[in-house]
């Protein structure tokens, strides 16, 4: 059965109380942290220990899914051309384990990472996309009570990479469908934001 899922980037909420309020306003019961390293040098309130305690005080359960959904993975087979390949990783046992865990839950869930803008973050381009492809509805919680959908993000990245796609070209005989353009836009976004193998320590 299709679920309503949310994502949120804490950089859009310098005041952690505003972050908690946004979660409550959207009825979030479980916050899944998808950071590979659940700490922040700039926002100490969002360090795992501090955040989990604050969430508990506000009736929200904290879970860390670094292994299932983290952008930085130790297994080098998930990397292609020097970056984590989202399509490869999304087919891995550990990623699919995370999918099943979320789908089994009856709670209202939000995925959290750092980046303010959804299109800049793997929580959207990797994690939310996988759930969207399975028929679930995705809403990205923004600051100031605003939100965007996964469809909105797809239109944003389509415009970024293929602004002239509807005009045609004498040099482009690919005749890509909208779905194919979207898939390619996701791949290009992966190439830009995917974790670099050279940064593995």
C-alpha cells in the first residue's frame, strides 16, 4: 500500500525548535537519519545524541539508517566512475532491507539529512526516488511552512539539464520520452552529488 513519506534538511532550520515544530506540523512519528556520519560541525543540536534526546522529549522516535541509506558506503562495488552509483546501491541487499523496514511501518516517517535544498541531497535523488518509483508519495518539508513534491524536484532537474528538450534538435535524434529524460537527469545529478570514492578513509 502506498505511503506518504517526508524528507527534511536541517540546514534550513538553524533553530532546532523550528525543526521540531515542522516535524510536528507534518505529524512525523519517526525521523530516519540518512547521514553516513550523524554529526554536524556547524549545527551541534543535530548531532545524533543531542537530536535523538530532543526528539524523544517531543514524542518522535529517532532511527539511524546510515548502513541502509547513507551516501557514503564502504563497499567499493557500489562505486562507478569514482562516485557512489545510486542505481547500483539502490539494488543492494542493505538498501532493499531499508525499503522493506520503512514499508512495514505504520508510522509517519521523515528522512533527514543536512542539505537545505532537496535537489542537492542524496535523500532526494537516491532515497526518496526509490520510494517514489515504488508508488509512495514524497513530500519534502521546507522552511517557512512550505513543501515541494518529488515531481517538483524532477521538473527542477529536468530544467537544469535539459532546458531545451521540447524544442528538438537537428543533432539529437534520440527522441527520449519524458521518463527517459527524468532518468537521465537523475543520473547526471548523481554524477554531481554522489560521494567520491577518493574521499573514503
